[in-house]
C-alpha cells in the first residue's frame, strides 16, 4: 500500500465518520443559531435515536429505512417536548440557567437509560442491517457498503435540510427568528412554533446520525452520545456556530483529522485532538471557518 | 476586620472545636468521621465552583478535572519521599506542601484552559472544561506511573477531620474576602452585564481568569484531600458526574451564595451517602433536581443571600417583633 493509497483510504473513512458528526453538528448549530443555547442534551438525543432504531429493528421487525424514519419521528417529538418543558420557561432567564438545565437533561437521559430494564448499562449489539461488502474502487482503496449507506443517507438528509431551510415557509421563519426574534414576531411569525420546529429538525438529524453511527460501529450503549456530541459541538464551532454549511464542513474536517491521527498510530490521542482543534480555533478565529463576524450591539 | 466577621469566625471555630471534642470523646465513630471530612472537602470544592459559576457568571463543568490534577499530584508527592520537597519535611507538613503543589498545578492547568476560552464572550468555557475533564481522565488512564485504570494505591490517610476542617475554613475565608474585594465586585459586574462592565473599564478577561484560576487552585486542594482521605484514587473517581454533583451543590445553595454552597454541600453529601445503594436512581433524582431548581427557583435555597450569625440574630429579633426589618443585611450580592 503506497502512501497515496493510504491517504485516500483514510480520507474515505474520515468523510464517512465526519458525515455522522455533521448530522449531529447541524442540530447544535441550528439550535444555537435560533436561541443561543448549547443544547448539551443533543448527544443524548443521538443516543436515544440509536436505541429507538435498535428496538424498531429487533422488536417491531422494521427494515432499515422505516426504522430510520421511526427513530427520526420519535426523536423530533422528544426534541419538541424537551424544548417546551425545559427550555421554554428559561428563555428569558440568564443563559447559565438554561445551560445548567441542558446539562441536567443530558445526565437525566443517560441515567434513565441505565435505569430502564430493557436498556441497562451493558452495550447491545446493533443488528446488521446491511451486508458488508467491500468494493475495491482503486488499487488497495476500499469502499465498504456501510460507508456508502452512511454517506448516502447523510447526504440525502443534508440536501433535504437545505431544501427545508431555504425553500419552505418554515425555513424562512427559522432564518428570520435566528436573525432577530423580536422583529420576526412583529412580522407575524410564530416564534414558539419556529423554535419547536428547529428542535424537531435538529433532533431528527441527530437520531439519523445515531443509527448510522450504530450501523458502522455495531454496538450501542447508554453513554455513546457523550463523545460524538462533544465532537459535533467542536465541528459546529470549527465551521462557525450558527452556520449550516459550516457545520457540515466542520464535521467532515474533524472526521478526516481524527482518522488521520488514528492512522498515524496515535489512536489514544483521538479524543484529545478534537479539543486541541477547539482551543486552536478559539484562539485564532473564534467565529469559525464559515461564520460571520457579527458585532454585538447593546 | 468587621465585627460580623469576627462573630462568624468565633461561631465557626466553636463548631470545629465541638465536633473535634465529640470525636475525641468517641461519640462520632470512624464512618461518620469519614463523612464529616468528606463534607469539608466538598465545601472547599463547592465554594470554589460558586466563585466561577455564581459570582463570575461563567459556566465551568470541569471541577472534577481540576480535582483529579490536585489529587494525583499531591499523592505523588506524599508517596515519593525526597521528590523535589526535601525528605526532612515528612508527615503532616509534607501533606500540606503536597496539597499546595497539587493546587498550584491545578491552577496552572486552569490558566491554560481558561486563557483561550475566557477571552471570548459566550459559553465556550462550558464545553472546553467539559472536554478538558474527559481528556484528563483519558490521560490518567494511560499514565502507567500512577497505575492507569486500576488506580493509585497506598496513599497515606493524612486527611483527618481537624486538618480538613481548618483547610475548609481558610478556603471559605479567602474566597469570601475575594468576593467582597474590588476583584469580587468586578466579577459580579461581569456576571450582571459583561459589556457594561467592559465599558466601565473593567478588564473582563483578566478578572475572569483570576477567578477561574483561584477556583481551580482550591479544586486542586479538594482533590488532594480526597486522595488522602480515600487512600486510593482511580481516574473514574473524577468523572463528569462528580463535576455535576458539585454543580448541584452550588445551584441548590443559590448561585452566588457562599453560605448556600456550604449548606448544600453538607446536605447533598449526607444524601449521597445515604443513597449510595441506589446509584443510578440517585443520579436521576439529582439531574431532575438540577432541572427543576433552574426552572422554578433559579435563585436556589438562599437566593444569593448570605447566611451569617448576625443575619440569624436579625431574623430571630424579627421573629419576636422587637425591631423593624432592616433592608440589606445580606450585603455582598443580590442575584436579581
């Protein structure tokens, strides 16, 4: 295997992992863009999505696509409930209060899963939804079917999101609320509905990310959301928090860098790399790669 | 010193002496002695976290990480005689020197973490400290010298009730003095409105970093105490959930209230000890508590007021209707 082939192979692996990060990062960035909140519980939505998919496949005997849609619907409902019950009362409160609630929710969901009898603390094997076949696309460079599935689903969802945000009425409302909540309200936009819709959209994407992650890793556990959640946040900051294309670019970039670090034989440092990137980006360009530099007004 | 400060100090000393005498007389057995020491350790941790989260209005989630740094560093120094500290210093003095080195190390790490993030306005500190806590844990797991995942054993039990009680009193005294100083007022101004504070000429980054580093120092001390209390430390003793336990103490006591943090630390340590058998249920209850307090009583139990002997006296006088209510006896900080 030459160096060039190895780089190409790691690039493919990195993009597949990165597309999962990107799906989660989209939820972070949209929620942050609209109510300026880091939704710490977003990683837990990702985890719950994977579990719902697992139960849909094993218990209800769904096939892959219906299970995916079921998990996405379930999690968007969860997202709406979470927003209505926990975040909406705190919309006018100091930011730190909402952040702490988010942390509380995250721990609550994780430990609830441990407490539930049919989930528990031990990992579960995710059913194989697709036959793993390897395609040699070039000499010594392989593309596996689960990576094609991950990339295909992620890409389709991103295109769908792009359509929703830019071509529908709800998407226009989302963009308006993220620019100026009060002005949007004066223009007759229902701000509450728009925020709930944003949570639903973000949670659905996280659920899809969870299932794709489970498909490629083969097992699910109650705390699987923590690290991908944190890394997705780093991706969102890397791309410029609040920017949708930024979240996608940041996720892909982080996936590639992480894979490169593991391939270089430093897999122990894999998790640390994400935070090194975060610190660097905060030092050099806090607005991120694609973020706009907005001036704060009093 | 103000008269009320002296009264409070005498009060605190009286409690310490009373508890110590009870221990000596054998009314408090080893198990409760252990819990009392643990309470004092959590008081140090909670009061220091309150400085960042309550007084400065920044959101740190990495207290367990700083505790881990302090715990491991202090333990390394007490376990290896002759390492940097001369061998002549042995026993208790060595423990205190090791604690301070552990605290300084935690403070240094806090500086490194705080510098890039506290420069910015916004919630980056939360996510950076969260990530930092995880990284510290991963690094410790892979550090063979301190035992990796199996833990670091055979630490001498220097942390007894009396010494830790004194340390807790000193910590509260220093932090309370910081809060009432001009530094503390600058921090409160930053909490209330960062932009207005900056307009008033407060170097916001500087004050945020000072508060953060001071809090990291005391978290390191608390970690060192933990190591010499439990006699064995493992990386998973400093997981994210420990940070959340301390956070809940601060929130329950009321963001910005030192005495609230102290009372909540006492209360929650006792509850945790009695619910030890129901680990995951306890965490569920704690997380729900965190959420409900934030939604329904964001000011916490004391609501940013300070409890002191003189305030209690006023309350009792009020109860018997001898004087008219006087406004503003809780001087340092109104959260509203």
